[in-house]
C-alpha cells in the first residue's frame, strides 16, 4: 500500500509538471493563431481597399471619357458641324454662294534646299593640338 501511495504522489508531481509545461505552450499557440488570423484579416482588408481605390480612379477616368464623348456627339448633331462636313466632303455650297478653287503648285511650296558649306579650318594645327590649346584656355 505504501508503494501505491508513492506512485500516486509521484504521478501527481509528474502530471503537475506536465500541466505546468503544456498549459503555457497551449496559451502561446492560441495567441499565435489569433495573431495570424488577425494579420490575414488586416492584409485582406488592405488589398480590398487598394482594389477599391483603383476601381474608383478607373471610374473617374471613364466618366471623363464619357463626358468628352457626349460633348462630341452633341457637337456632331449641330448644324454647324453638318454644314462644314457637307462643304469639305461633298463639295456643297449654300444658295447664292460662289466657290473658288485654288490650286497650289508644288514648286511654289517647296523650300529651297541649301546645303551648308563646309567650315574651313582656321589653322593647320592637328586636332590634338587644338584640344590642348582649348584646355589651356588659349584662343584658337
């Protein structure tokens, strides 16, 4: 019976030591898991907010383009634009209007091509001598 009592006491001290060792490890593991889950949530929220900002800027750009296109459509519907296009592409004119066609000759529009004359050397010194003179500050 004394042996049984010692075994129980020894076992209690073993289980007590084991509980004192495992319990802090389990607490640290739980804290680590919570920190990991929080990190994932924060990172996911950051990425989602970044994507939202990108999409908002894209929406703004598309709204500006749409506004430009609507203004262009409104201009195309005006009588002024239609009249200009009819004059340019169809060669139409208003009643009572006289049209004058001016032909431009290619010879008149061509600019004279003048070749630059070669610069004559000012002295008969070799190039390396000219560089030395330049670096010394002497005039060429």
